[in-house]
C-alpha cells in the first residue's frame, strides 16, 4: 500500500508531539533518555492490518534482529509499507485503518493499553519515500524540530544538530549555511537531512520506506553507506523495490506476497538459494 499521497502529513506526525500521547503515559523504554548504543529486537506477532474491510496484512510473524539491517521486499500492494507503519503505529493515523496483533521492542508490547504514542514514535523513527524538509525551516531548524516538539529539556540543541548532521555525513557540506532553507538542498542531501532529524531525538529503531526511490545512483550509494554505519547504533528496517539495494544494504531479507511473509532469511541465502519457489521467481524478475 503506497504512502506517497499522505507523505508530508505523516512526516509532520512523525515528529514527536506531546498532543499525540494517550491519556496515560506508559513509556515503552527508559533508554531514550541516553544516547542510543544498541537497537532493540523487534518482534511482530500475529499482525493483521486493515483499510476498512480490506485486510492488507494477514497475520504475519517476523523478528527483526537488533543492530542489523532488514530489507522487506515484494510486489506493490503486498503489505510491506503497511507493516512498516504498524511498527511505529502510524498505520492507525489513516482514516478507517486499524491493526491487531503485537509488536514488541525487547519484549515490551507497543500496542498494550496505555502506551504513550509520543514515546513510541520517538523510539521508532520513520523516514519516508519522498524527502520532506519542513519548508519554512532552515537546515538547523529542521534537525532540531523533533527536539522542540518533544519538549526535550537540558539538551544543547546546537551540539545535537551538529552531532546529527555529522552522523549522516552532511555536516561538512552544510556547516556554513545552517540558516539556509532545508528545501534548498539537493534530493540526496534532503533525505540525509530527514534522517538527521529522525536520529536527533535518539530513537532505537529506524524505519525507511523506499528512501532512495527518488534519488540518483550517487545519492543512493551515500544513503546505503549511511545505513551501514547507522546499524551499529540502531535496528534498521528498510522497504525497497530495488533488488540490488536489498542485496547490498541488508543483512536479512523478508519477502512478502499478498499480505503474508513467504520467506525470511539471511540476504545472501535468500537471493542465491531461496527455499520457496515464489521467492526465487520474484528475485529473478519472473514476476513482480
């Protein structure tokens, strides 16, 4: 299910906002108060996701290993982006959409009653297909936006902005124009800016939904190199239609078809010796 139509709205919702939280304030993790050093294991159990009466994800079970990059592949409409949204509870922001099942971070269910959605979306950051810097904000303000909306206190914002831009390899390219509009950057730079904005609030999981689909090969390579570096600190899940990107950038690959997980395996194994005939047909381009 494509998310391009509501990308800008969702990107704004993704920035932690106190108004999003539930009436009770159960926090999924206390580790968000300190710099991220390791991502959690993410378990998806018996997950069903619906758009009205249409079931897009049909009771899947997947484990995403800590500090690895997991690619989710499959044809358009197979449910991969829907599953990604369910992992940080963005799916339910869509009208008539709902999900059932369990998603846990190191055993803690983010769908449990009373869980604070603000905390969930701080711990599980999401970067969308289309780079979406906030148009009225400078480069520095874009990176700091999450800190502002989250009401984070006792943070040296300038230092955090620099650290985040350094982490995505953008600091040297923009340090002399931090007050310039973020939308003035190239497409690849804008996408790295959006990733910097995500990691500024110190999440534990990063979700990437087709992050390179609008980028040229050189910019795509920089994003892939960045993903490889970031997995030392974060659990990373990437949805991609690009088979070459999945094979280059991930440790594990999940193949989805018709709302179900067909196969999950180490990436090299899945691409060279898949167990399911449908996987073999998809990765060799016979359908999809």
